[in-house]
């Protein structure tokens, strides 16, 4: 087979083409990161539950909230009483808890005891809505698809220009499918960036 000399500019052109695609993928990845940050800073819902062992990961630290939390958890509708443990004790849990049918609140949170069946702790539980992260996930996956497509095309171009006995295809350079992919991913990026604030607002 007769050797064909390839102008070095063609190699540089192939490299520049791949780098342009890589830059686009980076822009999409940065947009996905922005959406993740936006979703993480969105207001979170709070529910209340009980713990009968160990300690609360997020205790109810406000006396007024303690009463409402106990009602929401289905324990009692009575107002919380101060347990009177100013210096703290080791046989009662800190903050909001239920003992012998009485709702108590350790104002300073100085108690060192554990939650138990007799002394039920009332805890906060943060509700994380994964729906907020869908736009970021879609855009992040799209950025990986774009980068993978660009690298595959890059290898084909290099194979055609090198000594791998491969015929150069016009589609390796005139990438119509890549253009459609860019249009779709760009639309997803714009849609995600525009819809994220509205989704966060509705969830809050």
C-alpha cells in the first residue's frame, strides 16, 4: 500500500475538534454542578419521629416546637413541661422526650441519658426530595455522553489519519449525529437551569 503523507495541520485540526467537544462537555458538567448546588440549598421539609434507643440525630431543641412535634408524632397534644434538670442527669435524654405519659423538655440539653421505651425521644427528620436532583443528574449524564461520543470520533479520525489501514469516512468529520446531540443536551441544560428555581420554590 502506498504511503500517503498527512499534513500536520490535519492532526492539529483533529485535536482541536476533540478539545472543542471536551470544552462543551465541561460546560455541561459545570451546569450540572450548579444545579446540584441549587438543589442542595433548597428549603427542606421537616417531619418528626420518635427514638426508643440511642440518641436523636437531630433533637428538637425548642420548647414550643416540642409540643407540636409530639402531636405530629402521634404521642400527645399536651404542652411540654420543663423537666427541672438544670445540671443534667444521666438517666434522662436531652431536649424533648416523653416519660410516663408526660411530655418533658430539657431546656439546656444537658441531660446525658439515652432514649428508651420508658423515655421516648422526639426527633426531627429532614425530608430530602430527590426529585430536585433530576435535572442535574440528566445534565451530568449528558455531559458524559457528549465526551464519550467526542472521544470515539476522535479515535476514528486518528485511525484514518494513521497507519491502521482504515478508510477515512466523511461522517468522521461531518458529524451530523453529534450536532443533534449538542442541540438536545443544550436544550436540557437550558431547561434544567430555568426549571430548577421553580422546582426548589414549589418544594419549599
